[in-house]
């Protein structure tokens, strides 16, 4: 089976096992979803035009068709404040880690809530596998115990078919029937995932099993956060340091350098669509 098909099938089947306590936390030193959602990232210009335009529209607080630097930075204020618990204008390691732990604790609870069917505060292997089997069944449209191209959305089916055809041109695996992703394969992954999460090997996953993984990710995220934002390397992040990259993005978007972003600064394909009037 094409590796790409296996990958996509796996994504479709994911129910948030390991991702439930890791993906929502951090990426590149930035929280994802939970406490922060893209507020510290570099993907601003990489967003789809409509989404990008809507974000600009929201920034224009006074709706005058122009975004000033203050308006551009305003959306970052609440995020900084959530970290800066003592309101001294500085984020230190203790504050960052406390906020990160708060987010991690939330996602641990979400994980247990998701899989703990009998509400005893821990997840058995049977409960873990049951949730995955149910997710598999939802994707197995023809109930044949396999997920193949016929179970995928039409557009995805077409894309995967083209990918497989392209691999064939390169002499790689290109079985046109697309060997299916089976329930047995899924349950094999479940066994491995459960074993990784069941740290004490007692046959259950509880909060104590998940806390070490969360702590490891918090430590890594803290290191990445301060590496990125602590410009003077004093172990603290000021509001100016926190806003530094946003100021640079503003300057890059303000093509004519007049101190504001207007429709004239937008890409041609976005002009006249009401994002900035």
C-alpha cells in the first residue's frame, strides 16, 4: 500500500490518543489551540487569503479601513496578560511554565474524559481500543472491516489516486487497488500507543501516567519560547520582546511605509472584497 495512503488513513482514524495531550500544547515553542492559537506563530502570511483577510478585518477596531500598529498589536495583549500573572510587564520561566501546566492539566482531563467509559478515573486497554474501533467503524462506510479508497471522500480519493499514479511513474509502489487500512492494523497501533502511555505498566492509563509526558513537553516548550522571544537572553520576556516579530510582520505588510495597512497594501487578489474598505 502506498505510504501516503496509509498516512492519510491513519489521520482519518485518529481520535486524539497521544495527540490529545501533546498536539494541543505546543508547536515550535508555541501553544496550539488551548491557551494560545497561532498568536505567537509565523504562519500569518501563509494563511488562506480569505482567512487572512478576515483576520485583518477583525483587527480594524474602528472600521476606518486602515490598521494601525496599535490595532495590529492589540490582539496580543490578552495573551501576554495570561502569562504575566503578576502584571509586572515581564514573563519569566515560572509564569510560562505555570500557564503551560494549566493547559496540560486541562488536556489530561480531556483525554481521560474521552476514553474513560466507566468513569473510574482511568482508561483500560479495552476502553482505549473501544474508542478507536468505534472511530474506525464510522469511517468504514461499507462495513467490510477495511478502509480503502472507496471509504474516503471523493476529492481525497481523487488526490490519493493521482499520488499513487505518480509514484508508479517513479517506479515506486503504485498498487491501483490501494491495499486497505484494516482494523487489525489499527489495533496493532493501539497496542503500541497504549503501552507507551501506560508508564507504570498496570494496564491502565491515568493522570499520573500522562503527567510525565506533559512535563516533558512543557519543559521543551519553555525552552523554545524563551529561545524565540528572549532577545537579550536574560531569562525573561518583556512586552517589547513579545511583540517584536509582530512589529516586523506589520512593517512587511505596510508596503508603502505609511504606518498603516490599507487595501492598497493587500495582494491584488484580495482587493475589492471588503476586507479593508
